[in-house]
């Protein structure tokens, strides 16, 4: 009679425990990752507003008046596809030259200096 060697390997219980641990780690990680994406979008929009504010000031120096977004694009201060924040939030230029979010309830900081 042949002796059957016992092969080393994982049991079903061990595999289930490993899957449970991996699942818990994934559940902990996903909310943190989505929170970071929101923060990145907010900071990107704030930086974009600051950049557009600089272009508004450059236009004012050149033409002695505050521009609209359309005038910035027409005169080459912004590209045509650069009239919204990276997160697609609309921006506006007020009559006194301040660049801010058109809809500030989206959560990004609209500070325009």
C-alpha cells in the first residue's frame, strides 16, 4: 500500500480569513481615497482661480479695463477650453475684476487675490 503524502497548502478557513482581512482593508481605504480626490479638485480650482486672476490683472494693465472671460479668450490671455475649473465648476469675473466661482456652494474656495 502506498503512502499518500500530505500536501502543504491553505485550508478553506485560512483562505476565508485572508479574504476577510483584505475586504476590511479595502473598506477602510476607499472612503479616504475619495476624500483626497475632492481635496485635490478643490485645491486645483483655487489655483486655477488665482491664475485667471493674474490674467485679468495683465489684461487690465494692457487695456485699462477689466475683461470678461470671453475677452480673455479672444485676446489670447486664456485658451478656449480653459474657462472652467479643473472640476468643471464655472467661474465668473465681477465688474471690479475679481475672479470667483459662479456657484460658490460647490465647496471650493473662491478667494481671488
